[in-house]
């Protein structure tokens, strides 16, 4: 069974929450000063972060307005795992000192 067949059914708002959450995570990973040496790339990611954070907020607001007041964590966690969230989130942490590239 491929990953698409195992993807849980999500409302359109839940799918937007997952998509925008992961985009926010990706932006934060590109901004992480412990992992990037390119100021311009970090700047562009920070600009995108603001837009995607607003889209994430809007998706959550839409869920709430529609009466979707419960976040089904098990279902959304499964979707996040299938979309490789753990690898993407790992870019947010600081590398151990022994693996940190030498500074200037």
C-alpha cells in the first residue's frame, strides 16, 4: 500500500493546517542560524514565514468557524508522519557542538 492510500481523510481546512504547518516548519529550518550560512536565503524564508503563518492562522480560524473545534491529533499526526514532518522538524534543532561547523 503506498503512502497516498494510507493518508487519513482530512477536511479541506485540516489539510490546509497540515500543509501550512509544514511550510512554516520548512521556513524556520531555512532561517535556523545554527544551520544556515546564507543571509539572503534566511531572509527570503523569514518573509515567507510571515505569509504562511497567516495562512495557518486562517486555516485554524476556518476550522473553528465551521464548528471543527477539536483537533484530531492522532489523525493529523499520522498525516504529518506520512509527509515526513519528523525529518523537517529536525532542522529546527541546534546541532550538537561536535557536529556544528566551525565559526568565522
